[in-house]
C-alpha cells in the first residue's frame, strides 16, 4: 500500500513534468512534427519470411481514421531514411532512403552516405521504385536491384497499447492498468514504408545492425 | 597586381563553392534534407524525455544522445519508479538508462529478431512483439519482474488485426 502510494506520487509528479500528455510509441511525440507528414509513429526491424533477408518498416502519420486514410499521402519533400550502423558506434554506415514522387515511392541504398548526421542528400541512383498503393487496393510490391523489395501505402497500425490508461496512471488518477486493457490504436491506420533487404547488402560482420529512422525535410 | 591576385583568389573560392554545390554529372544544385523526426526503440521519447526537450531529442543524432540525455533519463526513471533497484536484465538505474539514452534499435542478422521473447533480448522488433509490456517490466518489475504487478502489463497483448506471413507483413488498413 505504501509502495503503491509512493509510486503513485512519483508517477504523478513525473506526469506534471511532462505536462500530462504522453504519446507512444513515437506517435505525435514531438510538438514540431505533430500532424505533419514527417511524424514517425514506429520502426520495426525483423527477419523476413526468407531468413536471408531483413525487413525494415517505417510508419508515419499515425492515428488515421479509416475515413481519413484515402486522403493521407506521403510528402514529396520528405525523405524517410533508415540509418544503419554496422560497427556499433551509433553512426550510420549505410542508409536506405525513400521519397515519393508522382505517385511512386523511389528507394535509394543501402549505400554509404556522403555525410552522416542530421543533413542528408539522396545517395546514388535509385535501387527500387514502386507505385504507392492507394487506400482500398491490394498492395503493390516491387523488386529492385539486388533483390530489394518495397511497399509504400496505408496499412493497419501494428502498434498496440492501452495508452489512455497509461495516461491516467501517469496523471495519478489510476494506480494500475485494467484487465483486460483497451488498445488505443485499434481501428487506426498509418502510412507505411516497408523494405526487405538481403542481409548480404548490410555488411553486418558483427552479426547485428543498429537502426533508427529519420524523416528529413527538403531545405 | 595585388588586386588581380585577390580577384583570382575570389574567383577560385566562388568556383569551389559552386562546384561543391553541384552534382558532378548533371550540374544541378544538390538538394539537402534536414532531420524533423527520429525514432528507434519504441516509446523512449514518450516515457523518458521532458516535454520541453522532445524536439531536441528527436533531432539529436544517436551518437550524441548518450552524453546529452543519460543523466536526465536516470532521473526520469527514478521519478517514475522511486523504488527502482535493478531490472530483469540485471541493470541498475545508471546502466539501464545509459543503454536507453543512445536510442538505436538493434537487429540481429544471424538469428531470431525479437524485442524480448524470453530468450532473445533486443535482437530486433517484430510486429507482434509486446514491446510496451517489455518496457513496463524493465521499468517497474524489479529484478524478478514481480514488483508493481499492476504496472508491468497493459493487458493488451496482440494487435487488433492479424499480420501477414509474407511481404508486406503489415495488415490491410481498416
């Protein structure tokens, strides 16, 4: 009981510090990008159906209601960039970049970037290109150079979390999660970029890669 | 003469700038793109970064995040769970937040990819992984994952739609 109270007070004060508004996993977590095409919701990295490949998923523009999904689109001035560190220093050794143009998603890389950090340019020549799948259509999938597969378009948001109850706990108006919980992301969509890459293209001599996704806007 | 040299130097400088700003092949100016948002492990910014710094965290390159945010993450962890000692990974507050502050998502290229499946720890993030429960357990569950039982699971264990076994893996939109 005492522990619970201490914890609740701790949580409550933490809630005040963060202004009581919290989002997850990265859905609208930043004032600067909320409700913009640059807003990242999630990244996934997992072994593909073909175990020789690795899959990279970047989801953007979260909490799309079904009725709003058809109108959502990728921004032609925003690069979605997977950064891949293959030697453990948290500096990108390779990038995979996607940018939309004329209803298509064009892919660059995996390729060593000409500079690292917050500023990027499109690197090299396109390695794959796919028609962006419209809402309600079956997925358009393209295979590019080296066997890279790409999809771009609306999908169900794969993230699940009782965010509303978490917010109550943080705000001090609840002390625990509910059983069962309620998925705050059910019934919502995201705009996804899914890329499947042969592991042989990743130079992962240590047996692992460290990955993060960035949205970068034309300057 | 002096003026001429100056002009030549200026001319050279200008041409260097011009050339360096041009693509070698087509002569068009290079277009640059600047970071707006960034993400790796789920919910890290949400849970550990103060409201005023969320944009800063999202635009700090991962190799610089540890130095800038590790201490702040530690303070936040101890505010969230004042009784924190160690967690299921055996990490004390400093060690745990040092790992978290450099926000990269590790993916194995040789084995199973999972955020945590009882055997594999942080070897990737699969679509079905209950990443929130893993993070709640690591934050609130103590060394044996038995502390604060009301806070170590949100009791939402699966997505609302089944995932596909083949590319593009994510479910069709609602």
